[in-house]
C-alpha cells in the first residue's frame, strides 16, 4: 500500500510510475476525489458536533431560566440526524478509499528497467553453458512418463487438469530437492527454517497483496474463512504482522517449504503440457525482513542464495531484471532466475526474488524499533523462490537426460536419494 501523503502531495509522480507499469492513473484521481470528500466531511462533521454541543448547553440554560427550550431541542434533534448521516457517508467514503488504496500497485524502484512488458527485461548475468547432446533432447513430459515416474493422466483422473501424480524415483527426487534446498539455505546461508500453516486467513492475503486484487487466482475453502496458500510468502511474511521488531534482530531471514495452490486464472492455453504451470506444486520460499537502508543489499543476497541452488545442481541459468511493465503487483524490484530447459530450447523462470519495500509492511503493520530509540518505522519485506521444486525437477530431468532415456542424478542430490546415481525405466 502506498502512503497517503505521497498520493496527496505527489500525484503526478505516482501517475508517472503507474504509466511505467502500463497502467492509467484513474485510481490516483479517484483517491484524490475521495480523500478530498473525506476531509470535507470530517470538517463538516466536527462543525455539526460543535453546534450540537452548543445547542445542548443552550437547552440547559433555557431550562434553568424556566424558558421554552422546544426550539433548541428540535435543533439538537436535527443536528443529531445530520451527524448520523455524516457518519454513514464518512464510513462509505472510508471503505471506498481503502479499496482504492488496496488496488494501487507498488511503485518501481529507480533501478528497474523502463518498459511496458517483458520485452524490456534486462539480462544481468548468464551462469553456465547449456549442455550439448549427441542426440535430440526430450522434454520432461516425454521423459517422465517413459520412465514411469510422472503420470499426468492419473493425476488428472483423481483431481483434474494441471495435477500430476509422481511415482517411485520421481516422488523421491521431488522430496530430495526439497530437503537439499532447505539444508543448503539453513546450513550455508543462515536462514531459519519455518514450517507454516498451509492455509491462511483473509488478513494474511491482504497483508501481502494477493487480496483483494487476485482473489480469482486463489482456492477458497468453502464454508471456512480460509484459503489454500498460493506461496509460503503469505504465511511467513505475516508471522510478524502487527508486531514491532527490534532493529538488533534484523535482518530476519526465513526459509519454508509448502505446497502451493493456484487457480492459474487467465493462463488457459499456456503451458498445458507437463509440470510448468500446475494448480498444485511444491516450493521452498525465502523471506527477508530488513531495514530500508539494507533491503536492496538483502535482495542481492537473496538472489545469490537462489542461484547457488542451481549452481550446485550444475544447471545453467540467467538472472533477469524485470521491467516496470513486468513487475508483480507488490514488487518494487524483481530479479527472475531462468533455468535452461533443453527439451524446450528455452530459459524458463524458476525463481522470482523481489523487494517489496514498505508496500507490504504498510498493509500488514510490519515495523521495527530503531536502535537509537526513535519511533517505530516500517520494515522492508522481500521474498523469493529458493526454488520452485517442480520446475527444478524438470530442469534436472531435461539437463541430465541420457541417450537411453535414463536420468543421471546430480552428485549433490545422491546423499538424499540413498546414493542413487541414475533413474532408469521402472525406477
């Protein structure tokens, strides 16, 4: 959520930032109109309350003097009705104003490439070379079923489209990747592991920016005030909602495994084959809470930590800075890590690492107390995939495939698979 003072005092700046995102400034205009009406109502409301209080005192004076107070009593009644009408209108304006504020996206950081869509994204680094095969590499949607480790048809039978069943070494490989990532982030990168709830309430989703704008992307539990988590970012960031942390405790760095559930609304016809875009998938998430002065250093660190997973797995990838038109709703700056998939001959996103500045903190009341004892300040929140597990499995299958259709296991994963070196048919 953006600060009201910014919207009031620098609306042109906000309009320009929205234009860089490819959005019009109508919400800014609506905010200014509602905010002006709200302040006018507050002034009128306070004036009527003053008049009512004065009229009430006049009733007391008239009665004490034995005079007729009927006119004064009628005036008080009329003012009471007007005050109640003011309060009702004020509540309506406040509700609409809050809705406008919650609908406004974050403003891009000055270092973000300017552009209306992904074509303006900037490649910052390329790590590793795509492998060369003496045969035509297959996509995972062919490799997995041929090995008997991925079954798209049975997943669809028990749930529906965009669900997959894993068997044998496929299920073990997914689990091994989760354990490998958590162990790396906790032992080498210094994160505290969290196992959060896999369902969240509405306040948590408002706090991180999924609601109200993206409700159609969520799975709501009918009859309950809960939603399935779309990403561990939601429960983990909200662990400290409405709290004040000490500056000495910062930065906070959490990592968490959760399954993630997304309706993928608006993605019909995209990535319909394989594991790229599923309704249910596993992810290891990284969340940082930091001071404003250190948050962009934290973003660089988070991005390195996510990239370290790929490097240890021997997977080629690149780091891409998203343009203003490709940023997520809550992000001020985002780096995407894109892994090379030989079966698709393309780099595909496997992690997004974002600094949200104080945008989520303002919505969720995430604050810290400065070491010098000053007033509590808003934290900066960051989140990133470390990594999307299903997409990492895809990358392992496609980059480590052999000519006979088997899959070599990256050396760092073998301890998590009982020493298994290769996945062959029937494994």
